[in-house]
C-alpha cells in the first residue's frame, strides 16, 4: 500500500515540478510586460488665469486686525490673488508683519506714512499708500516683455467683497466698472449702461464727477498701468471725492469702460464702514497681567 502511494507520488512529481516552474517563470516575467494603461490623452492646455493684484491701504487702529482678518478670509479663496498691503506708517508694524506671515496667501507688505499735513478730515485718504502700491507693481513688471496679464484693483480694508466680484474683474481688458453698495448716501451707486456702454452714473452725490464711482467700483489691467507710467493719485488740486475721477481720467475715457456684473445691475461689493469701537472702559492703571494683541 505504501509503495503504491510512493510510486504514484513519483509519477506526479515531474508534472508538479513543471507546473511550479511555469508559474514561477510567468510571475517573474509579469513585471516586464507593459502595464495596461488607457491611451494617453493630451490634457487641454488652459491658459493661466491672469493674476489679480489687490492694493490695500491700511492704518493702525483698534479694528485693524479684525478688518485684515476679514479681508484675508475672502482673498484666500481667490485664485492667483496677490495682496499688496500698504501700511500708512513710517515703518512696518509688528502686528501687520505677523499677520502677513500667517495670512496664507501671496502678500507684499509695504509702508509709507501720510504726511501729517494731509491727515485732516475732509482730505482724501490713502493717496500715498495707493501710489506706493502702483510704484511697486510698475517696478516689478516694467522690465518684463509684454503682454503682461494681470488686473489691479484698490481694496480698502473696511469694504465687503463677494467672491463673484473677482470672477468679474478677472477678464478686465483695460478698465472695468461695476456697482458699489452702500455708498454715496444711497443703497448703491452704479454706472448706467446702454447697449453695452457706460452712458452715465446713478449716484446720489456729486453727479458732475467725470467718473462718479467709488474706489471699490473699478479694476484696471496691468497693461494699462504699465503703459501709463505717470498715472498716480494726486494730492495737489484734488478735491474731496475726486480721487477716482482724477485717476481714471489719466488712463481711460467713459466710452472705453467695460461694464461688469451683468451690465452693472448686480452689487458684488459693499462700501461697508466699521463703527468706531467704544474703548471707554479701557483701564489706565491695573492693566491686564498679560499683553494681548487684538
Ligand atoms: N486709510 C489709511 N490712512 C488713514 C485713513 C485711512 O491708510 O489715515 C486707509 C483705510 O485703511 C482704508 C482706506 O484708506 O483702507 C480708506 O479709508 P476709509 O475706509 O477710512 O475711507 P472711506 O471709507 O471713508 O472712504
Ligand atoms: Mn472705507
């Protein structure tokens, strides 16, 4: 009985060895075979989005960090946005420097103080800071060959910006415009559009302005900024509320403006203003035992 089993085993052994050998060579060959891959399709080449440069003048006050936080939370969600923060100060403050380092978006931190004689009620604000932003942009791009895609807009630190606004301004060819909410003593101001062209202004304040529009109501292509190297915000001869008109006059005409936001019928940005905070109960003595940045 045992010998019968043994002879069967001997009979089957060569076949077993052959099967093992075949399996072995098969698996050793497997890696050499090209892995099955779907035929390579050329990914459609999408042109890169033009960057948006947001120039924000900012100054030290109790609500500054809160305002900048609100702004960063919006800007962080916008693709290819470069934030140019310009402090109204003789030097970069620690608060803003720390903030910028943790903002989580591309950021350039500049500073220039407003001369004391211009720090008066009724005079335009942030002229020097916006010009510093313009100078930085021109310096960065002037030696590069055209075309230089890009869009610039002036984003005050206390306004409210919808994400849709950035989609609209991204396609600015020269100078684009749109309505601004809560400004000029009205619920909104807007460029009046007929047949795709700006023909006038719906405004409650100084309708005689050549461009009756708030700083938050327009964007300019980088190309226009570079080809008008002298266009800046003026101190001399500028009347209150004329900053926008004085600037836009240097780079465009009303006929040339590109209406955005569904022919200027949608409000995508609001000229919100932050209430002055009440710090009437801040102690003069017996301060808190820890120093906390607010
Ligand atoms: N700003 C500034 N220095 C000042 C006052 C204002 O840099 O002395 C900035 C401010 O942070 C804001 C912009 O200039 O980004 C416009 O100022 P504000 O919002 O006070 O003006 P308004 O809303 O009245 O036009
Ligand atoms: Mn404001």
